[in-house]
C-alpha cells in the first residue's frame, strides 16, 4: 500500500449538465492505493485516516492527479502509420491502411506492435481504451497478452471484414463468427480485459457477416460493439449502394441488431435527424475523433447538436490512431475544442476532461471500475504537470482558476505534460 | 568559418507550380559558413572545395538542414497568452488581449517578454518573422534591441490604434504618425531589422489614423505594411458599420493607400471575389494563420482558391501567437493541411515547407538574404531530427521518400524535432 499526494481532480457527473457541483477538486489531496491496485481512500491530505499515515508516500506537489484517460476509439494495428498522406477515408484505407494491417497475421509483428502501441498510450496517460485490431486472431491474442501483462483495462475484438478489401484482410461470415466466439471465450473477463464485437464498417461486411455479428451480439448480451458510422460522404454513398434496401447508414447496423446500449459508433459526422433519433432510442454512442476527422477532411462534427439535440446521443472521444494525428488526449481535446468553435458551440475544458475520463468510462460500461478517484475503483491515474515546458510555465502563471489551467493544458499540452501514468496502482509511463 | 554537414533541403521556387524541379535535396550535403554569418558555399559533401576541407565541422548526420523558418504573422506582446478561452475574435480581444497588451508601456515587462518571445521562436526553428508589437514605442525598442543582440532578421512596428480599445492601448492619429516616423529613423535597416507600418486593423483605427498610415506608406516607399483583414464575420460587420462608404473591408485599406506589394494582410478568410481581385492587382499578400483561425473559430481559409483563383493572391503562413495555438511551424503547417483537407484542396508537404521558408521570405522582401541555402544568404538554418520522439522514429521507418518524411514531420513534429537553430551562423536554440 502507498499514498500519492497532489492536486486531485475528477468529475462526479457531466459538468456541462450538472454544473460546477460535478467538479471535484482537492488542491491538497491524497490517494491511498491498496495492494490489489485499487483506491482504498481519497480526499484532502489533512483528512487522511491515521491508519494510512505511515504508508510510503509519493508526493506530486501541486501537479494534477486525474483518473487515467480513456480512449473510446483507435486502431492498434495502425499504431505507427500516422500521417499517411491519404486524400480521404477510402483512399487512405486502400493506399496505406489495408497494406499495413495485412502484416498482423504474423505473431512476431503483432507482439512488437502491441508493446509499442501500449507504450504510446501510457506515455500519454491513457490507461484504458476500446481499440480495433485486425481480422487475425493472433493479433488480438498479442494485444490482450501484452495488456494483461500491464494489467490494463483494454477492450478490443477481432475485426470482421469479408468484402471490399485485399484478400489478406478478409475473413468470412462463418470464420468471423467462429473466431469471435472462440476469442470471447478465451479473453472476455480475463483480468481487466473485455471483448468487443468489431465489424469494421458496413463497407467491408456482407449482409451475411453483419447477420453473424448480430448473432454474436444476441448470444453475448452486454458485450461492447464497436464499428464506424457516417464518417465521410463517399463512404456513406458507398454504403447506400451496397445496401439498397437501407433507409440510411445507421439502418444497416440497425437491421442486424447492432444498435445496443453497449454499441459505440466512431465518427457519426453526417447523421440525419432520423439516424440520431434511432441511436438515441437505442442508447448507443457516437465517438468523436476530431484529429482524425480533420486529418482526413471528413467534416466538422457537431458535438452539442448530437449530444443535446432533439434526440440526444451519448458522445465519447477518441484519438482514432492512425487516421488521428496524435495519441495525446490533450491534442484530441484541443481539436474537439477547435471543431466546436468552428461549428459555433464551444466546449469547456471541464466538459472535455469529463468526456476523457468518466464520460468515456460510462460509454464503455466501465464506470464501476475506473473514471473517477472514488474508493473501490482501480488506481488508474494520470499525473499532469501544467508547467512541463517553458511556454506552458509562462502560460500557467496567467491562469486564474482551474478551468484556465485545464484549458491551457488541452491547448498546449503533449506527452511531456504527463509526469506519470499509474495502472492498477503501478507507475508505468515508459521513459522517453 | 565552419562547415555544417547533413541532409540539405531548400526550394528554388514554389514546388506546387514549378514541380519537383523546385526541390533541392542533397542527401549528403555541406554548408560552409563565413565569418560574417553568411553562407559561403553549399552543395554535396563530396564536392566541398579543397579550400574549405580543413575547417571545423559540425556533423548533423542524416538530420535535415533547411533554411530557418520564417513566420509572416504573430504578436510579440501576446507571447505568453496563448490558450485564452475567448468566444471569438472580438470577445477574445476585449477580455484577454487588450488587457495583456496594456502592460507593455513598461520597459521591464517588455524586456522580459522580448527575451521569452525570441527564445520561443528559436526553440521552434523560426529565425525571422513579421511581428506585431503594441502602441508603445518602448515595447518595440525592447523587441528590436533583443533581436539585434541575437542578430535576427526581425520585422515589426509600433501598433497604430486610436479607437475601440481601452484607453491604455490608444494613441492618436498624430502620435501614431510621429512615433512611427521616429521609430523608422531609429530602427529601419539597422543591422538585420526592418520596420513595418502596423495599423492593428480597421476596427481600432479612425479614418484620420488610416490616413496617417497611408502617409507613412507614401513617405517610406517599399516599407512593409502589416494589418488584419476579414478574419471573422462579426469583425467584418463592425468594419462595414464603421466605414459606411466602403465597398467592403479591403476597400477601407485601399482608400488609404495601404494595398501595396509590401502589404501583408493576416487571415483574409472571408474575402469576396472583388476583394481578391484588388489584392491580386495590388500584389499584396494574405497570411494564412490556421491554428489561430481554428482556435477562434474564425472559419476555414481556402488556400488554393485564394492563391490560384481567377485573381491569384500571394499567400504566406503564420502562427499568429497568441490567437494561434503554437509557435511550432510544424503545428502551423499541420493545421494548414487539415484546413486544406476540410475545404477539399489539400496542400502537399513540399508546398507547406516552401511557404514556411522561401515563400514567406519573398512576401517579406527578404529572399535576397534568407529563405534558401544559396551562397551569399545568411546562415539562418533549422536542423531537424525526424526521429525526435519514439513515435516519430517508428513513423519515420515507414517513410518511402522525402515527401513522406516532411509530411510526417509536419503532422507529428514539435520543438523536440528542432535539434538546432542557427542565426547568422551562430547556434542559438535555447536549452529548456
């Protein structure tokens, strides 16, 4: 057991709706971590129970200690292929991504990649995520093995794709079903791991395969489902052509029972009111990936129109590596802010950091285990230095309140501002 | 005298129009720097003239050596006030910027700021820029004194503003004229410094002051002129109300003789065809400041529509600190790319790096002195490490050609990728 001291910050609920009362900020705080990697106690340092007074202390001074960041959408096999010069989504997939992902049938490659991928997450204070893998069961095995070694709460699944991609990246409806079933049995609930049913997107699945995905969902109620939706106009047109009976893109997934309260749809930029209504009704979520949408020129996501329109839909945030430009949650939130400015309804820093912690935890059904600093949750923590660079230190001196501090962080911060990343009570940030 | 060796890159002209022939890339190159801080010779290392063979060598291996970056628009007195949570341009000016800038009447504050500002530029490989100051002559003195100490080629001028701002930030038409005239005499052409006539923007100048600015321009032909134009819809509306006789925003400056071949207008996002035609005719330039436009939600600049429309206008790039989010030219080019994606006409990495070097040098009338690695120019150089972080190294391994290397740099790079910044033959990057 040990005690971390620092400036604690977490959210009891969504501060955009609940107001400032949702913000829990303890300037001089302490967190007691148990031998099982969970938080035993947290609060003001002066209130630390006597029973914990003699424990080893790690003092972070005035640095911020938050629940570890959670990323709701990214791609493990694209861990190194950021900044590929694609014209748009489909061009980028065909020219770069589908080439790179074919390598993941080889265990050696997937093992190396899993290490580098998780290193990069931890370097950026991301302790948990919902990630895509490839079609290859071995790639998922490697990712889960490595996450397990680090005791990380990772959710992922074998990608389902049986058409419109190179042969080396295709499974079949049947093998997708069989492999997924075996992998669910092997991995779901093992330690902190979760399995997610993962059809890539409607473009690369036949009706038979979407039907198989729906069967998996029905046979494994409550399992996370992840896919992509309404990212790019050419993609939407392609889907309309491929499923001529569909009302729209969302309707394709709906037909096969893939709209559930555990479903996360990446992007959702160009959704119609009808689609928002169905997603809202189903309790599904959309994951906003701003650096990716900007990089691929997919469009400007209207966050509040989505989350607070006539048919409110849950919204998460994700870096979407490798369409995204950065593993940094600060960069993701920065671009979420600038996009919100461009569409005329800006987000606050508190809303941003809420989404990156408890907000995403809720979408992943993980808020019982992570997302706040409450006793009983895992000690997945990110320690942040708002003065990590000379410029950040200059700017920090101007900050008049906590919102200012957080806002400067999300605009100016990068992995240097992450002093340490704790996973289940262990400090795991890789050195440089 | 000394010799730098490394991978040399510069542009003979605009690669978007001249094609690959404009790209000068020497994988194993050398640059001979004379005692006067100018380039004596540059080329392939194996061609190094025997006369220079015995000189001291600084070997950068396979790192890239480019002409130092040139920033065509930013604000010295906003050096530390990045990430101010403004709703839009006018709100941001009134709530944060006009407060901060009032401090610059004090020499001590301006001196400290000048050091920090130039440190930040050099940390990011920016060796030259066109910067705004404040209305206070002493602030400009401090900036020029510090730049002079570092032998930097800086262009700036006392800001002219005599209305619609707090009293502490107002001059008058007459004092603006008098102070500018005195400062031109004191600073213009001293060492590498250049004076720029600097009315802030039409919002904060009366007709009498714009007239005075026009007189300054006429009395000092060829002097740089900098101001802001067509950044934000509310600003444009305000200007229309303030100058009811004007055809449009551009027409206000035009009336007072401020559209010259040495004029640089920051932003120019919402220009009409008529305005583009006049700017084109006058040979004036627009400076694209993408991180600022995104941060303040000002709008998406259509670069190629501006530079290659029916009325082509010269386009530069600037970080626009403190509306901009980063001093890094990589970040500026990254956002220039994403904005170009969102408007459907993407820029290449070569176009981007051309604009940040020779392109901006031309707009500043400085291409005789900087912007390429040609003999005779100042040895203003940036040395870049494409493998500066673990992620960049992973990504670099995938790069198949020079464009790939540069593109990954502009998407992923930050100040860590700047190994050294040379100004007039001296290594000046501040150590953190």
